[in-house]
C-alpha cells in the first residue's frame, strides 16, 4: 500500500447527501476517518449510523457528493478492489440454510480469489487464523444455523477478517453478545488496531465501551455529525443530554480514566 | 449428535479446520491452479447424469411398439428397420430430448428465482410467471384461436409481462424476497380468475385444449422443440451457471455481498432476465409443467448438501425429474397417456416430502 497523501485520510467523504429514494437521511455531511484510528460512531436509534457506514463502504451510493478511498472516488474502483481494501460487517446478514461455519468464513476470501485461484494455501491459512482469533475454530464443521446468536456474530466477524483488509467497518459488532464476549470482541478490535495498525470504524451502542476503546468518536443525531474527536474531549453530560435526551453524570472510568456515563436516577425525582 | 466418533466425524477431525465441510483442496502446477473439490457433489452429479442417460435409452426403446435395446443405437443413427428408425428418430428421441432440455431449463430457472428471492417458494410457479404464461396461452387459444407457435409466443409475452409487473410491484429499495412471493401469489390469483372466466365462455373442445395446455405435456414434441429449448439452454445455461457463485454470495444479504465485492445490481438484473427467458422457452415448448422449477433446486441442494444454490445440480435434477416423469406418464397407465405435469407433481412432491422428513427427523435425533 502507498502511504496516504499528506492532508487527506484514506477514507473520507464530503458534501454527502444520503437518501433512500426520496427519503433524505443525511444532508451536507462531511466525514473523515483518521488513518489508523479506532473510530466509533454513536447516536440514538435511526439517526443514520448504518446509513453512513453503508455509504463509506459503497454499499449505498450517495444521492449527492462522493466518498473517497485512497484518493479516488470509491465508486470508480472495481468492486473487488474495494473489497480488498475495506471490509464491512453489516448490521444484518443472512446465513443460508445448512451452510457450514468454515464455508461461510471462507467466503471472505472472495475478493482475493480468481477463476484459477479458488482455494490456495494462503486462503486456507488466513481462514484458519480468522477463525482462531474470533474463537470459532471448534465450530468449524458445524452448521451456522445450529449456533447461538453470539457464536454466529463471531463467525460473521471471522468472515470479514478473512478478507484481510486494512480498513474495517463494523456495524454493531457487539449485539447478541454477552458482556464477556462483548469485551472479547472489543479487545480483538483494539488488538487489530494497536498491533496491526488497522483502521477500524465501529457502530457501538454502549457509550462506555465507546469511550473506553475509541481513539476517535463520532456522535450523530438526526443524520448530522454533532461532535467528533477524542472521547475525553468530546463527551460531556450536556452532549449526552442533547443527543440522547438523557440526563447523565460523566465521571472518570475507575479502570481506564476515560469518560464514563452514569444515568441520573429519575425514579421519584421530578425533573 | 452421538458421542462416539463415527468414521465421518474422525475424518472431519483430521481435516484442517479451515477447509469447508465435505471439500478437499486440489492444488496443481505449483498453486497456479487451486480448487476446492467436493467429492460427494461430483459423485451425485455423475449419478444424475447416469439416470438421465439410462432413462433416455429406456424411453427410446419402450412403448406400444417395443424396440430391442441392441437395435436402439442403429435406429438412433438412422440405420436398422424402417419402423424402428421412424419411432426412434421421429417420435421418441425428440420427445425425450425435449424432456431433458425443458427439465434442465426449469431446474436452472427455479434455482435462480429461489436464490434471488431468498425463498424456497420463489419459483416461477409462485411469482406469477407461469400463471401469466398460462393466461396468455389460454387467451390466445380461446380469444384468438391461435396456432401452436402463436400460442407459445403469447405465453412467453404474457409470462414476461407478468414477471415484470410483479417485480415492479414488489420493488421498494430493491426487491425483497417475501414481497416478491406475496405479490406473485396475488397477481397469480387474479390471472387465475381471468382464465376461469375465459374458460366458462369457451366451446367445450377449445376449453379442453386449453386445459391440457395448462397442465403441461410433452406429447408429440419433435425436433423443432428440441432445437428451441436446447439452443436457449446452450446460450443461457452457461451464462447463469457463470453467475452462480455471485448468486450464492447474494444469498448472504445484499450488503454482505457488496461488502465482499459482488456487483449485486447488475447480477440481479442479468440473472432475472436470463432465468425468465429460460422459463419462457420451457413453457413455450411444453406448457407450464408444474413443480419442476420449485422442487428440483430444493432436491439438488438437499441431496448434494451444498449449503447454497447449485445451478448445475438443479439443472441435472430438473432434467432427471422430467425425463423420468415423462417415461412414467407414457407407460404407467398405457395406452392412456398422462400429461407429464401430473406425474412431476406426484414424483417430485413425494420425494421432496421424504427428503424434508428425513432431514427434520435427523436434526431432532
Ligand atoms: N432500506 C431502507 N429504506 C428506507 N429507509 C431506510 C432503509 N434503511 C434505513 N432506513 C431509514 O433510515 C433512517 C436511518 O437508519 P439507520 O441508518 O439504519 O439508523 P441507525 O443505524 O442509526 O439506527 C431510519 O429512519 C430508517 O428507517
Ligand atoms: Mg443501525
């Protein structure tokens, strides 16, 4: 990979209007994903987080404006070329009836395969490693439809990891996971970020997780980005009140010192 | 799951965890060629080919006028007794080849429709194509008194128009599978009413002709039909099989497929057009033979355990199903000839129920 050009990051978009047919979700949106960051997007339900992620991964074509990947408009690349640079874990995927875990994870190799190259030793090694790092190796020969929601989520992540992309966009990777597996997942993301220098973008629901893991936080409301930057500088009680309509206290996380959000106790307290 | 290791479980344990179930890597020329082969799939495809060939030979030999098997090759080549040659070249061979071609076309088309709609019911029967074609044909027969070729053309035109209508009605931010099926059922019901109305107004003989056309039959099909269906198959079959891998990715969801670098929009459009044309060709030649397009892809994926759509498997299964069904239709109640559509429903239906039953029972055990 060439080094990113001076001022601009590998992945950014300007002047974006994102819409489903006539229904505009975001207007005049500008977004930059800092290189080698662990960017977390937070915001209330239906504020357009998934829509933004879909635009950044060229799954949704902006009604106006362009997303740039490595200095070029993302839609000008061949589809497989994008998929070798940028992996997407969508919010919802469908496992076909009866498909095996290893089959599904192996699908992540598609952008690297060609007509004559369907299953090289490298494909095999990468798939094995992706399954090991997400802890699903023991499930390799089970059917995906026999798995629990949490196991399934890890299988999908393994598929995206098998894509071996330096940029990863993950839409709610921790849903369906119990607290321990949520932390495992986030630690894995942090490891990909710290040790391999991957750029990660994740939509998370838990603000405390976001504050603890993000190096760059994007806060959205009604299709707009209302705040961004390091969690320590961005997250305030006023912001959370404004964006989520929830009165909170922000205190330092006793474990990491990052901001920690504690909702005020509203029971019996008139506001 | 049993606790003792079966030989298969032991073989799995030995296999690299990364290699998909039931598959073996095959690497040649210093990795310049690397493939995953699935022995079970290959073996069962060969079995299906053998079933097709054997049934073809038997279909050509048996009938009210029996031809001894040793005399069949000569008759196929045009030597041998005149009557043998007449029956083989003029009647039975084209009929059996038509059955194979129509079955394969319906198998592929059904698999494509099911894959695109992500719904086992998403066959041309259900999403309105067949119903549209049948209505077009009935209108052509009853209202315009059309010739056979005109009936076929009317059927294709009406089938395509209906499929397009259903597609447009079901479309909202791309086509959702269940919407396609629901709209298709609604449109089919309305077209069925139109057909019934036309029938009530028709002369008895005409109504009977239209009724037989609607069940689907291979009676009296000759070389023009063979050429028509096999030319379509030769052009569209490889095109669709070539799209097969992309279709299997699109079954994971549009966003997932696009994230992996599959151009979903063009793939959907090309696959839909190709499968519609194949269905049209099959219906034009044999009428709306029921159930093959619905059952063949399901039978193939369950038998081959591919965990996804298999277009080649569906084609072979469709061909085998229809050629066997046609042999049964000719011989079961001989000399009475059954329409093949009746038999496909009985054979295909019972086989599918049996497969589903064993699969569900196996899962509970
Ligand atoms: N495929 C779609 N068609 C129409 N509207 C959609 C579609 N997907 C999402 N939306 C709408 O866009 C808005 C933003 O959705 P989304 O980006 O999924 O929100 P979030 O991920 O922040 O919860 C919502 O109002 C939702 O109803
Ligand atoms: Mg979302």
